C-alpha cells in the first residue's frame, strides 16, 4: 500500500490534491481513498490531507503516520510543523519551492534519505503562469507523477478534468504537465542510488 501525506495551508487546495490523486489511482484501476485532517478550518491554517493507493480494497481509516510520500504545498510549514515525521527511509518528498533542500535548511533530510527521491519544484510560480493564481496542488501532482512513476501524467490529467471544467481544467493540466516535465529533467540530472 502506498501512503501519501500532503501538507499545506487552508486555501491551497490540499484536500482537493488528495482527492485528485485518488481519482488518478482509480483511473489506473487501483483502489484509493482520500481524506483530510483539519485543525482550525480557516484560510492560511495548516492543513493535512491523506491518500492511500493499493491494488486491493483499503480497510484502514486512520491518519497516515508513516508516509511513503510527502508533498509539501507550502514551504513555510517546513520549520513550523514536523512534516517529515514518520517518513519511510525510501520515501519520496516533493516540496513547492524554487530553492534547494540545502537552501531551505533541510540538509539533514537530504543526508538521511535518497537524493533522487527528494525534489523541489516551483509549483506556485508555475500555477501563476498558467492559472493566474497561486494554486500549487495540481502542479505538484504532475511533479509527483514524474518523481515517483506511481501514477501517470495522463491519469493526473483525467483527475484534474474530473475536479475542474473548461479553461480552469485545461490550465491546471498545462501547469501539471510543465511540472512533470521539469521534474523529469531534474531527475535526469540526479545520480541514481545503486539498486534503486
């Protein structure tokens, strides 16, 4: 079972990101569930959403304490909330930032986990270019598809079109595609760990 935890702030589409990821998994014939965990439900407050993906029905319902994947939609949370808590040793991390892990003060994380599974992508900037709004959720899902290979860009695009319609959907698909291509290019430049 693949367990994904998404961190962000209210108003950034964290819950929608988890829902779209579960729809993308369904598109690929897998079982999935998505659900949020709210503290104070207001714009700007920290929000966590969860997504599980498996090849068989999922019976678990509790929050994800040991994620295989972390997606961080707001880098201001990195030193306010322990977003890395419970991350599995072979885990994937995708952070919305144009800065590197070292520039974000996360060199210790880089040292403890597999470098080729830790990436930053400027999702807010990409969203602004395509949507005119700082909504990084769909952008990061495109990046996640490239980083992990666990869902396809095509499935992410279908999920976006389920959640959004018309020009909004197509702008989100274009943004997700740009992030996918940017992450694929970054991965091509990162040395792969032996046995990966």
